[in-house]
């Protein structure tokens, strides 16, 4: 799909973008090259993905004019106190002089000093190897106050958030220092986690929703759902296209991740689902129960309650 949606800044954002979480090294480079060749004009990365170098190199090598591509990156939790510096570092790795969208990756700040491997672009772990968060004496309200100054520098065209619940957004919008409404909220959405209330809330505030892990993340568990397989067969399309078309039909940005050139290509070919098929996909969560599949045990999700 070459369709675009409008951000509250007036900018256009291509509805289907390439996700790059877990795309490593040369895979990330090749994925972005393949995507841009196939007509994608929207690439989503983040400092924590540790692939900004490869993503930026592919953008450069693709020969596609920079102005035609919508690029998003994200502020990692260890740099909530210094988003301007973090953005400079991301731009440096990307080899770009601006991004189109800069997101606060999580409404959680992590103490960089608590990181034992010395790499601030990592998630602190406990002695037993499990993930731990160290919520410092800081709030995402302060982070947002610093972030909302960034569009003035021209280094990002827009700022937004990610992994924000309705309550997080309400707190942010009601905060004293708030001057800007986030342009976007990027969250986990797929047929097992439809996020209907969050989508409605963001729509009412003119915050664009972006769906990450739209296929259910690693190994795309959604694509084994009998309902999806049946609809794919009936329409003579790939199961991935069915799920991505369902997202597109719901009217928000969808960011399928793939490093496979064939899947990258088909993922962008959205089609119109019949009302009946659309409803059948809506019913998956009603029948199976809602399920977070990304970081189900990671404590930042406590904040969604
Ligand atoms: P790969 O990168 O090898 O294609 P999500 O977008 O929900 O995060 O899902 C990403 C996962 O789904 C990755 O494991 C990715 O693997 C796989 N994937 C992406 N597109 C498709 C597709 N069309 N069919 C099957 N698996 C896919």
C-alpha cells in the first residue's frame, strides 16, 4: 500500500512501514535495501535495536531521495534526561541530519549506572539473568518536556511516544509543562491484542497509532491461527497479508518486521477484507482471550494496569 495518514503536525506518514526490531547487522541492511527497492517509504528503528548504522547505510545506498522516506527512531530508557544528546547520537549512527519522528521508547526511565555490561543501549539484568528495571527518580513527564523542544532544532520533524497506556497519555497531556500533543503512540497490536480502547482514545486526541509486532512478533504466531489461514486460502494471498490488511483496515500505521525479501514484498500488499472476514479476525481475541506476546513478563508492563 502506498497510502499515507496525516500526523497532527500536518506531515504524511506512509501507512505500512518496515519494522526492524531483531533485525541484526547485515540482515538489517539487506532488509532496508529490499524494502526501499520494493516501494516502502517508511522505516522504523530505535537506538536499542543497535542497527541504526545498517539502517542508515541502506537508506544512503538505496539511492531513494531522503525526502521521500519517513524515518523513525527512539530514545532509549537510559537517556531520558538527555534526549537532545541521544537524538544527536542516533543521527550520527544513521548518518542522517534529521529523522521524521522521534519517540520516547517507553514511559519508563532506567538508571544508566545500574547497567553492568557498560552498554547504555541495553536492558539491565539481575544477578539471575532476568530482566530488571531500575526506575529512577525521574518521570516521563520531564522526559517529554525535554523532547518537545526537539522539533525546533529541525533534527526531528515530530516527537511522539511508544508503549504508553491511556493513563500514561492522560498524565502526559494534563501535565503542566505539556505544550505538544505526541504525534504518535507506537504499541503492540495484533489480533490477540486489539487495543480497541487505546486506539479510540488516541483517535480522539489526534495521536496516530502505530502497531508494532503486528504479526505477533518472533515467528509470527498469529499466522498459525486457523481463521487466518482459511481467509488467506480463500483470497489466494499469504497469511501475513491477511493480518496486515486487517490492521490497515482499522486505520492506523502498521510496522511488520521481516528480513526475508519475499515476505517484505508481500507484507506491503494489503487488500480489502470482506466484512465477514474482518469480523472473524476481530473475534480471535474474543474467543482466545487477549494476550501480550512481546515481553509478557517484563515489568514495564506493570504500568499498563
Ligand atoms: P522474518 O524476519 O524471517 O520474515 P512482527 O512483525 O509481528 O514483529 O513479526 C515478525 C516475525 O514474523 C519475524 O519472525 C518474521 O520473520 C516473521 N514474518 C514477517 N513477515 C512474515 C510473513 N509474511 N509470513 C510469515 N512470517 C513473517
